[in-house]
């Protein structure tokens, strides 16, 4: 797939306004999500929490976010203004199934706060959709999500795998200062959702960003990806390079059939066998 198949103008300048209709629909939906889907009873009764990485959606999701893909498995959710202000942060996400196999073409719906902890509701800034590549990997250029209230910085993700094969998952990926998971204790801790982050001091005035350890030079894969993105940042005249990299793996459960689906499939198999048997009998009689 070539670059010209993606809308790079929109992807690098996510400042399109959000319509009033979208906001109204999203608010109504969020009320339902907070009161019912994210309700603690949903977790206790087993409607939520099938996946260890499952997390609450929260009230800040907006329906219909635009696609932010600029290349296969690569997307940009931060505006150029925010990249210049806070510094480009590269997220590398690997989506796998419960067996550890990659999930190609998994759909990611992404939303987050800026580095000051604020969400955007007038434009689609820091919101967007993209798909993983053939190896189940997605690279997202953004900025570090900031802490707010008692919550450590985090990225929200709604992930959909292969239809009919994987169960969708709503999760969050946490970015903690110094990679210290203790910051998550201020919230409902889901330690398996912490992002492992590394800093690139040469792009941050020689300082380790947010207390992260320095990205090892022998991490050839990450260094190569940072170089690819830095070239794109230069093309867009951002004037800054990647200051930190975060890696995370998300695992989707294999979807199990409901009792109704099992009954339907069993009935269809029986019907198929019976029809085949009747056909054979008629054939033998003739």
C-alpha cells in the first residue's frame, strides 16, 4: 500500500471541528457507558473483565473519530502544534491473541489527554483510528498523556480484532513517570497495562525525558522506527525529533460461541447431514 492512499493532510493536522450532533450522541452514549457498562456491578457479575487488560472506557469518548493512518500500521493523532509544544512521543503497540500470535489489521480507536491532562472536545485532536499491519503492530505518533486528578497519564483504546474470531476489548495504557508502576496505586491499578518507555536524550537537550531510561543503541528495531518517524517530522517542518518511545502489548481473547450460536450451528450441521442422507437415499432408490 502506498502513501498516496492515505490522507496525510488530515492526519498531520487533526483540527477538524466536532459537530454538535456528534457531541450530543457521544454524551448520551457516555451516560449509558458510565452508569451501566462501566458500573462496578458489570464487573462483579462477569459482564466485564473477561480480559485481564480490560479497563473502563470513561466519559470522554467521542463517536466517529477520523482515520489517522499515514502508512500501513502507522498513524498520527497529535497536531503539529502539540508536537512542537510537548515533544513527539512514539507509541509502538503490538496486538496479539491469547496464544501470543499477532492480530493483523486489528482496528484501534484511540483517545487521550494532552500532556497537561486536558481532553479536546472542539476538534478531533488526540483522537483517531488506525489499523495494525500484517504483523499486528501499530505505531502512533502522539504526545505523552498527562496526569489528572488521581489518574496517571494514559491512552484509551478500543481494539477490535478479526470479526467473529476475537472479542473486542476496551483498555487503557498507562505512562508512568520513571516507569514506576507505583503511580498507578492512586487509581484502580492494572499493572499489566503499564507502557514500558525509553527516553532519547539527544532529542531533549541531553536530558532523560520524564525519568525514563535511555533507549539502548542496540535496540535496532526501535532505533530504526525512530529514524523513520524523525524523517517524517522533518518533512512536516515540526522542528523536533522523537523524545521518547513507549512499547506495549495488548492481548485479545479468542471469541467463544454463545449458547444460541452453538445451538444454531449444531442445528445447521444436523440439517445438513439429514439433507445429505435423504439425497443419498433417493439416489440409491433411483
